[in-house]
C-alpha cells in the first residue's frame, strides 16, 4: 500500500488556486485510473484504487495546508506504514510553470503543507513538485500562490495533470526518473 497525498486547501473558493494543484493531481489520477469514490477518512477525502499492481490510497487532506501532516500521519498510522510509503503532490514556486520533479526528501521551500508533514513524519517522504513559477518579487508570492490559474493556463494545466496521471505507474513502481522523463515527453508532444 502506498499513500499519495495531494496537498491543497478545502473549499470551492480555493479550487483553482495554484496552491491547490496537488488536489488537482489527485483528482486526475483518481479519474484516469478508475479509483473508487472519495470518502471522508483521516481528516481527508480518500479514494482507493490500483495503479499497475500497486494498491494506492489517494488523500486530499481537508485540514487546510498548514495541518496536512496530521491527516497524512493518521492514514500512515492506520495502515502501519512509514514515511517512505508516502508521496506528496504539491505546488513549487522554484520550478517553472508546468514542470514536474519527483524525489525523496529535500527542503521545504517555505511550503506550509510540506512543513506540516515534515514536522509530523520527518523529511524522508517522496515529493512530486509541480511548478507554478515564481512571480518575480517576494511581495507578489502570496497573491500568486493563492491566485487562480489564468484562463490561458488552463490548457497547459490540463495537459500537465493528464501527463502526471497517465505516467503514474512509474511513480508507483518507484522509478522517479522514468516518471519525470515520460511526463516531459508527453508534454512536449502536446506543444
């Protein structure tokens, strides 16, 4: 069993925020791979399914970003799993828009969801960083992160989420490099 947590904030008013791209990735994976219905558990919306021969529990913590660690920790504890079973999908300011990087561990880059998970579990969980780009000046970071994707960004966003979901089996297999390569190739084909 693996636990894949898409990070975001609950509520319709946040649905299209760049900060919610982790929720969007979880939704795309659930849809493409035919996961079961979303149910309330572990202070999250949770959906179970399979990707390849791996059993995956998708989580969308409903705790708000700053307390994501509690929801994720509850799920890991219930299934008696360590942090190496966790993959967190999140927005990344320091990555160009619509780029994806995956790796175990790393810094928190000021991300409150990652900070919360790190405080609950430690740093040794896999992160799938989804680039939202930096607005250029630190004074514009909060409105950028908590702003909606622009109309012009919807098609590239859709392509990105589709690519992440389509290539998710590489992640499930633990082949992060192949996952990143296949997502990049798929996105090149759409441009």
